């Protein structure tokens, strides 16, 4: 399935989940990105109808309970909606590593442009006077962002286009310019990296996205190169950056009987009246903060300040994104 069709199907599902009334094909065409066409042009309208029929069949094959009906007895054109009672999932408890995987998927979704397109579609529904349930897709919108370089580098790797960007390493005050043929973007130990062929050094190189400064610029034509067959991007990142030395120690307070994953990781556990104090080894305070945030109110950082501050910053980012999401739903 092509990326554009996948995006269209996801936005169609979000659109149909966000209202309990039946939406006609015309309303869907005016709302969902990817269905734009001229209804007065017979050929263009016929192309839309074929596309829409294929998408409906695809959703039903995927198990999406797509219903057909009318909003009232006076309606002559059938509409479509998704049956909430059949589509909703029961509560699914996730371990921290599983939650992290879901978080990665959410970040990919957001930076592929799906979240913005979905929000635009819901705004069109409201403008058309259709009631939108802001709780219907709660949890589907990601609230955690990734590095700004993520979107252009993944697009360049997909289109096989060379890029140039400024890159800063910890030992240098000033960034240096890099020219790269990106092969792919991967997540390793909580960080995002791009792997590719460095044109200036004529060798394979890995770059951490958080160290990219400014704008990533496309400089090559699409399809300008081909990555090596069977390339293992994660192995390249692991070899390039080497083993992580966990020299730091963080003390967190965990509720009794909770945070089992952290307990297995802890070097020391001291039981107390207000909870259990866990001493955790770490290398990167931001990476540790990302893990601790996944445990929610079950864990509180006591020391050191750099980890506590990193957790607070993560929570502020999540709260800010949530406010944007709720504010957009209420307009």
C-alpha cells in the first residue's frame, strides 16, 4: 500500500470516528485529504468514486466496522460511519518498553503529516455544521515530538535525495557543514540517528538528529543514489557510537509494588514508609527522563537535579502539546 493511500485511509477512519452521524460520500470528499476532486467533472468524479469504493473495501478487509445508513428518513443518499461499540478496544496495560514502542509510532505519525491533516479534516467537519466528538479519537493524536530534522531526513531517505546540514559535536563550539546521502533514520537507545554516505569523507557516517543545527536542505535529485543491499542501520549506529558508560546515578521514589521494570534495573533498593528508593545507573539524563515519564505518578525523581529537570521539561512538553490538541478540538 502506498504512503499516500495509507494516510488517506487513516484520515478517513479519524473522520468517521469523530462524528456519530452518517457522512455522505460528498461530505467525506470535502473533508478527508486525498479525495479532492471536481464533482462537476464526470471523469474526475468517477475516479473519486472508484477510489472511495476501494478504500471502503480495504477498511472492511482490515476489520474496521464500517456502517452504511442515513441520518434521517428524509435523506436520499446513504452515508457512512464507524460503529464505536464494535471498534473500541478494551483497556490495554503496557509495559514501559511497549509504551515506548507505541510512542515511536506516534512520533512517526505526527512527523509524517498525518496528525496535521487529521486536524484539518475535523475543522472542515465543524465548519460544515457537523458535530464532532472531541473524545472519539482521544489518544490517537501524539503528544511527544521528535527532533526537527526527523521529517526532512526521513523524506530524503525515502526519495533517495542528498542533503546538506550543519552539525555540532560536543567537542566543538561551532557546527560544521555535512553533505550526506541518507539511507535511513533509526532509533537507538532513545535517540534518533540518520545513517548514510558522507560525500565529503567518502565513507559511511551516523549523525544524531538532536545535534543537527538549523535547516536540512535537499541538494540532490530524487533517486540520485541507491543504499547498499541488506544494510543494517542499527548495527552501524551501535558500532559508531560504541557502548554507553552508565556512570551517573539517579535516585527515584517508587510506589510500593509499582515500577517493576525500574526495580529490575536498579543497583540498590531501600524500602521506606513513603515508598521505595531506587538507585538507577544512567548515561544520558534526557534518555532516562524519557523512561521515567512512562511510569507516570508511580515514580518521582529525588536526585540528581539534571534528571529531575529533564523529567520536568518532558512533562511540560507533553502538557503543552495536550493543550494545543484540546484547544484545537474546542474551536
